[in-house]
């Protein structure tokens, strides 16, 4: 049944998010898949084969982000198999999704997993490479340092703290913290050139 749902989602990849009925169908499909993933490694493997389609639907805000978070959490073998192109597509979705902290966390899972798994060495230089490329092509979006550093940035950060903006799931402060942690884990790799790029 989960394979049929994946096929339905894949069939809507090119559809416009302006169609409310399609968005509702996709949201229910993603909710179903999240439930099917609970405690089933075989289902996770089947669903993983459609990752590219899910990534292309991130910007639709219909549940792809939540599904990918659940799929990647604790699955070292799966995250180690994500293609370079898919990683690039996730990174380049950040500005299109208004710097959503959930996307930064999704990338974080690709380079580091909590617990005994730890770092995912294969993905560290790849994620960092595309973050740096996106950093140059989309200044002011991925570049959280431009938003929070310097005297103006400190005032902005202070105002957000006073307004308790960090309590929002879409908080720019949460995004900033998530990105700093992500970059730090990328820099823990053995690639000396990438560590230098991070500095």
C-alpha cells in the first residue's frame, strides 16, 4: 500500500501548489507514509527510493519535510546513500522556503546523527560544498551571519529575543543556531580544504 501512495506522490511532482485539492491529497499521502515508517525498516527502504520526488515537493509545504526527517532519523545507511544531486536540491530549497529551520535540520541529519551513529563522513564535504555555493549565489538568505553579526545584527538578534521570536517553529534564531551546528559538524570531517573553507 505504501508503494501505491509513493506512486501517487510521484505523479504529482510537477503539479502546481496552487491547486488546493492536490495539496490536500498530497498532505494526506505524506501523513500516511509517516505512519507506515514507524518500526518498519523494509518500508523505509521502499520509501527511500522515491526521495528525489519528495525533495522536489519540499517547497509545496505538504508534508515532504516531515516525512524526510522521519526517514533520515537514525538511518545511517539511507543517509549515506543520498545522491549529491538530492543534497544540492535540499540546500537550494532553503531560500525558497524562507530559511525554514526544519530544512537546516534535515541537512543536519545528513551529516550527523545523535547517539552511537555520530558523523556521516561521506556527506560532510558534499553538504558543505553546496552550502558554500548557495552562500555565494543567494547572499542574505542562507548567509545567517549577515543577518545576526555586526552591530546591526546584534541589535536585530536582541530584538528577536525580547519578542520571544525563537519560540516560533519558523524562527530565524532557530535557523541560525541549526545552521551553525550543521556547519560545525561539516567541519569535523577529515577534508582539510573544506575545514579551511568553513573558516
